[in-house]
């Protein structure tokens, strides 16, 4: 886990939470209710992204990506350069991490529970 990835995820989570907080505050809810909703929305989005990245890191979507890649290759009449095995090996070299999004999402969900208890 790189520090830049963690900071990027935290900033993204805060921006999402801020947007939801502003929307909820305009509807007349209490401060802790708004904070709980904002943190929960941000946490679910971040944890969901982390879950999808986890599935992608284990190769769950590789064949789907290969089929879309092949479709564009055939559509634009380029020569096919690789078979599915080579394509998956190339994707394995470029796998992205999933922990920053997942941990940040879970942190925001825990914050949401804390604010829910306070409200």
C-alpha cells in the first residue's frame, strides 16, 4: 500500500461525504444524522470499489475484458496479437491493489455507526 493511494482514497471519501452532508443538511436533518448518512454513503461507495478491485485482482473479469478487447480488435480490423492466455498473463503483471479503497470504506462505515449511535 502506497501512502499516495491511501491519501487519494481518504480525500475521495471526504469529498463524497461532504457532498452528501451538504445535500442532507439542506433537507433539515440533525447534524449527527447528516454525518452518519454522509459517512455511510462514502463508505459503501469506497468499500464497493474495493470489493470490485479485489475481484478484478483475482482475475474474475479477465475473460470479459479479453472479449471486449477482441471485439474492438475485430471491429477496427486490426490483427489479433495475443490469445487469452497471453492476455491474462499481461494483465497479471499490471494488477492494482485493492486494500486502500477497502480499508478506507470500512473506516467510513465505522464512522457512520459512531455518528448513528450519537444521534
